[in-house]
C-alpha cells in the first residue's frame, strides 16, 4: 500500500523559508531513494554513513546480514536535503515511497528549520543560495522564463 506522511499541509514550527529534511534510512535503499530524488529535481543531497538504533534496536535483519554490525548499533545512512518550504512535503513523500519496506527499521525523518543558505562560490544567500541549476525550480519554471535561454532567440 502507498504510505504518505500524515497531513499534506502541516504548519511547520518554527516557521522558516528553508528546511533540512534529515532522513535516517537503510543503506541498501539509498541508490533507489537518491535516483528518485534526482528525477524530481533534487540536486543537493548530503549522505553520511552513520550507526544507530531505534525500536529496531540491534537485532540483525532478514536482509542477508547487510546491516549487521559488531555491536548493538546498526549501519544506517543519514541523508540530508535542504529545500525550500514548498518542496518539503514532496521530498518527504518521495523518501517514504522509495525507502519504505514496512518492516521495523525503515528509519525516521527529521525536519529542521534552516536560517539561511549561502553558496560559497558566489556568496549568494537565501533563494539564490538554495536554488540549484537544473533543480526543481528550473524544472517547473514558466515557458516565459525558459524563452530567456531559448537558443533560437525568440
Ligand atoms: P520503527 O522502525 O519501528 O519505525 P524507529 O524508527 O524508532 O522504529 P529504527 O527504524 O530502528 O527505529 O531506527 C532507524 C534509525 O533511525 C536508527 O538506527 C537511528 O539511527 C535513527 N533514529 C530513530 N529514532 C531516532 C531518534 N529519536 N533520534 C535519533 N535517531 C533516531
Ligand atoms: N530547491 C532547489 C531548487 O529548486 C533544489 C534544492 C535541492 O536540490 N536540495 O533548485
């Protein structure tokens, strides 16, 4: 069955322009999650190999020991994605769609308000700092905007 995050129009608190979607997920689901995010125009993603336990605890998994570790902590991947507020729910729903098995240990998503985004190369802040070329905003920009870069010069 399709599982979605509860309530599609939540009021985040505290209010911010940008949020970090921080997802702790099964390592072997990461390729699937990241390619789906790429397809929807998410270009900026940070992943870290982490170890943790939740209600899954340290019990080994059915999946061929791929998450086995020496102690009670299991190998997980932390995926961090900073997006504008309007993109948060789509990212969350996509992560659930691609990462969910329905078994304990699927992980968790934390939503963190972000004060600002600064691009080191240019010093741009805010919307300009956050926007990625070829990103979701570009993908859904109006035809009027696209004509600006139309090589036919129209
Ligand atoms: P369930 O899988 O039943 O939903 P859960 O999400 O609480 O339970 P796990 O799925 O085992 O527990 O957790 C997956 C990973 O998410 C953990 O290995 C841990 O790294 C991280 N995690 C879960 N809950 C928290 C939390 N409250 N704080 C920090 N990290 C957490
Ligand atoms: N919000 C950005 C854009 O639309 C994408 C952000 C990201 O890829 N993390 O270009």
